[in-house]
C-alpha cells in the first residue's frame, strides 16, 4: 500500500519546501521507498537540492499531475509532493475533478495533507478551509514551524485545533535551524546530508553540527507520527528507529537564490 503526501500550507514563506527537503532526506536515511515531485517549476527546492531524487510536475496540467497517482500505483512507496505557493487551486481542481480521494480509497492508497504553520493568522484560516474542503477523507499532519514563528498560542486556542484533533490529525513541531546556517546551505546548494556530513560542503564544523542536531530533532518528530503514514522497504508500515548513516546524497546543485517556500 502506498501513500501520497502533499506538503503545503498554501501560504508562501512558511517553510513548506524546508519540510519537503527534510522528508526527502528522512526517506533516504531510513532507506524507505519513495518518489518525490516538485511543483515549483521556476525555482523548486527539491529540484535544486535533490535533483537525483525528484522530478518536476505541473499541477495545472492533468496529464502531468496524474504522475502522482501513477507513481503510487506502480509500487508500494511514499509519494512526496512539494506544493509551491499558488498551486492550491490547481491541486484542488485535479483532486476534485478526478474524485482522487475516492479513487485512493478504492486502491488502498493513503492521502496525507501536510499543513505547515507559522505563527500568523493566515495559516490557521487556510487550515480551517482545507478541513472544510476535504473533511475526514484524507489524513492530516499539521507542522508548527519554529523556524518561522515562536508563539503558536493562537493556533492552540483556535477552534480548528480541536477540529483537526477530532479528524485524527497529527501535530508536530519543526525545530528551528540557525538562520545563518540555513542560508549557507541554500547558497552552497547542498543536500541536508552533505550539509551535515561533508567537510567540502562549505559549512564549518559548528554549522555541520547544528544541521545534524536539527535533523535529528526533526526525525524525532517524524517518528511520533502514525507509522502507517510512511511505507517501509517491504511495503508495510515503518517502525520508528534511529536513522542509519546515510549514503551520500547529491552534494551540489545549481546555485539557488534562497529558500522561497
């Protein structure tokens, strides 16, 4: 059984692509079967930092978007989709005109919407709208990104907090990475594995250590999730375990202009 993960939040600048990069590296490190798609055709983060592991997709082109379900049905694996800002309307059109959630249920494919939050009001309203649209048909993961906000009390007090709990959503915390370290990773165009482990990545010892600790803490959050959300190498659910030493992921990519999602 496969799972499809739409990593978004609709609002730009909340850290969607940082989360997508973490999930990609998590699958590499845990040796989990996956396919990754990047919907940002202009400066997609997965295409920059994980070009050997991802491919472009156009959500406003049904034939292109169909690759998501085709990948899920081709083999038991996790399908990651990094949703660029301004792609939500195209995604919803594709999902609804193909009755994707009904089809996914028939094919035993789990659909997961990841909603990344900063500490602003917009993300809370967008999460509520997402729940209005799809109700209990998909799974939900809400990621409070402490790299984009520090006070999530408004979310905790909002009615949607109880609503996502009733829908069985997981709520996790993405730890903050020192901003200067993140900028160095972006400017060097390295994968997270290279940033943490490769002395030639352009990061000093302490920067590499910060990346290692940040990734470990993020992985601990992923390990808190329902293990059925990810697909193990055997096709079953993932058992939480310490991350093994990763094989070198691609270290270099075209020089980016900086994180935009």
